[in-house]
C-alpha cells in the first residue's frame, strides 16, 4: 500500500466503532477514560442518565467554534456521528437530556478534550540508518564520565545522581554495554569490562543471609556517594531516592536478573547465572495467588507497603521465561503462566494500566495510566498467539488504546497535564518534537523510551501479520529517533524543545532506544508504494 492509502486506512479505523478503543457500558466494563484528556479514536464517556429519558442531544464545539450535534437514545454512546468531521484541536462536548418534544430538559454531562490527528500521509524521514544511529548513541555513552568511571575505577561515579537507582540504571548500563560489544567488536573489550564491573558492584551491595530481601539488589541506594553536597548531587533524583529509601519496588530486581543472564551468556561465568537464579527464586516463593506481587515492600521487614500489584508482563514475565529457557524447569513455566493470567483476569478487564515508576507516587484506578502494560500484553499475544485471530484482534485493540492515549502524530494538546518547566511555567507544547509518544498521565510528555516501547508494540503486530499500517507507524517513530539525535550521538530523553528538558537526560532511556533501533534495522528498507 502507499502512504496515502495507509493514512486513509488509519483515519477510517479511528472513526469506525468496530476498530475503536474499548469503551465501557453502563452495566458492564468500566470507563477507563475518566482522567483522559486526548483522543484519536472515536470515544464514549460515562454520564449519568436521567431516569425514564431515552432521548439525548450531543453538542460538540470544535476548535473553530463550529457546533457538531446528533441525538441518541443513551447518554454514553460513541461520538461516531460527528467524529470524522471534528478537526484537530480542543473540543467542548455537552450532553443534554431531552423532553419528548425535543426541548432541553437538563445537562447530564460535559467534557473538554483534545481531538488528536491520525497517522498522516507524510512524516519526517530518517537522517541516517537505524544501526548507525544506535552505534553513535553507544559511542556517546562510552565517552561520558559516568561510564568512564566504571571502566577506570570499577565503581559508580559519585558525581552521577541517577546511580541512586542502581537496579534500574546500572542494570540498564550493563545490558547496553553487552549490546554495544556485539555491534562494535573493536570496542567490545572496554564495553564488556564496564558490564562486568557494573554487575560485580551490584552483587556486592545485594543483601544476603536472613535479610528479608536477601538476594535482591536494592531499588534505592545512596552510599555510592560519600558526600552528596560536596559532589553536587543533591538533585530532585537524589531526594526522590532518599524519600523512598527503605523500600523496594518489585519491578526492578528482575532488570538486574536479566542483565546477569545476558552477562553469563557473554562471559561464560556461571556466578551471574547463580545470581539471576537467586532473584528468580524469591519471586517463585512470594508470588500471590492472583499471579502477581505487591508492588512495594519494606526492606526492613519484607512486608508489602501498598495494595498495588506489579504489572508483570513488561519485566517480570520475560525474566521468568528466560529462566525457563535456561533451565527447562517447569516451575518457571508455571510461574510465567500465572503472571499472564494476572494480566488477563485483572488488568485487562479493568483497563487500569497503572504507571509504575520508581520516582513517581503510586496511583488509584485510572489516575495515572501508561502504555507499558497494554503494549507488553499486545506483544505477548502477537509473539505467542499469532495463529489465533481473537488474540490478534485483542492485541490490535490494546495498541489502539496505546496510540489513542500516548502517541501524537500532529500537534500536541495546548495544556500540559501534570507537567511543567522547573520554574513552574507550563511547557510550550508547540516546541515539542513530533511524532512522539508520551510516558504516563503523571508525566504526560514525549520520552524517547516511550517512543521505543510503543513502536516495538507496533512492530510486533506487523510481524504477526496484522498489516502494513503497523509497520508504517513503527517506522515513523523510529525515523524520529534518528532526527532528534544530536550530532554527538546523544538521543535526548525529553523532547519538549527546551534546554531544561534536554538537560533532563536518563541514559537508560537512550539505551532502550538503541536496542529498538537495532531491532528496527531489519525493516528500514521496506517501501510503501
């Protein structure tokens, strides 16, 4: 298909009730979009009905001041009759209960939201090959002080504040160096040395014996820096880690476990496999009957500190299944199946795709949705159930939700849902680099790691046979990764177009982009014509 035909298909899907994002009904599935501010696919909203009323008027005023209206017998129907004619921009919707004679009885609900544009015919092309972009980013990382410190000293750089999150950041570094070693054999020795140093240091700070969190590397750690004030790392990241010190977020030990497994494969050193196995055994012992784990535990007592559960399919399940592949022990297969059951029995029915980040507060239902859970479930279906049409249909529905809430193809919304410049001023969204993907409602801004995660979900659907449109969307986002990349190789984390945003750099996000670019390199020569 041509790009024009693909763009036309995308627009039709966004306006068709058969291919819209799952919506609730008054006596059935809940409306997940109570906190949502933007929509690409035709939405429906939950408003309270007037008893004995079966006639409702929907009025939507678009960004140009034009009113679009239709009548329906219910106050919670899809906006299908007017969706295709609404231009990109702010929409003010009001729903009225009508009397039998058609006069307005009362307002039953109102909603202001942003009508997003759909996948366009033209997006900016890549400026270099995906593989070249990944290599440039790895070489930039290798030149940085926090990486050179590992190479020369074998310890974390005391000037680098993000080392306060060791299981997330240092495990990411280790995996990145192993990928870099594969891509650039000429630099493999130094890259491997960094990975080994990072892993050995993590092993050294892992609690042992009768500690309630024995064998799990910590989520938060402050002692890598002897004098935070002297070394100038009293930053928001350091204070966030200090505020959470004494707790462990259970999505992060498995990140270290994955790094250990990859390092064992690269070096042949069995001690890394043993460490990974210890982490896995903790999860095996502590899994809850529902197939997940409490998200946050006390490092002093090991007891859960929150009723929130881990969304396991993004990180925990792949690690568990890697242990199964490595050992052949059925206990890991059974545990992996339990985690999938949790997603199907709990998160899928509720659509509460909760954001889970070490530096963000926990949330109640629908307050802080993110793309990671649905993307992981969609990818699981695409990879393991590609021969089942119902599973693939569900995978597509999940990725439409992700696109609907977290992808911007055209102009961003003018407000900045829970995100501002450090001085408190709202970000000027006209400066944002698009197309892009947003991270979570609590930090509703474009992040390179979110671009990477979403495009890999799109790619999984294409590989499962769901059509060229998914590949076109993945390619457009991958192209953008090369466009925002700096001349020195850095892929910025935040794409808001300001210096403060550019300076807020998380190398683990760039490493996720590197892996994505490497994976996408096999598909960049496919033409749409």
